[in-house]
């Protein structure tokens, strides 16, 4: 029996350990091969990676329809190159999932 994505703690820990912050320039060759997928900063990178690993079509489709998940566009790639952007990245073979750093909470805001 296959584990549900939300209960797959082993995979979640593995992906979390392998997540890294990389400069866009290191990902360009993967972008050229069509293997880089952008994830909105409103989503959790590790959760998305786990759900893609489990082929959770319902979640993936919902994210794509709400413009929270898409292949990196040529325009995005060009802007990231010009801005020398660093991205969080996780690998779900054959894809590299990337996400820009989440905006900082406003000063004086306490996160729980």
C-alpha cells in the first residue's frame, strides 16, 4: 500500500535535507532542457515536491490552474539572470523545483 503524500515523512525529510539555495546561473542548463518548474512562494516547496513525487494529480492541477506552479518561462529566466537571483531548489527527477525566497514578515510581526 502506498503512503499518502501528507503522511510520507521519510520522503519529506529526504527532500528537506536535499533542498538547497542555488544561483539561477547554475540552473540554466536544466532550464534549457525544460526541466525547471517554478513554485509560487505561497506554497511549501517540500510539500509540493512530495506531492509531485506521489503524482498527486489533483493538487498539481489545482496549483497549475491557480498559477502557483508552472515551467519557468523565458521571461522569468531572463529576469533571474539579469538580477543574479538565488532560488531554493529541490529535485524530483527529472524536474528541479525552484522557488524564490518568501518575503520577510513585516517588522514587529511575530511568527508562531
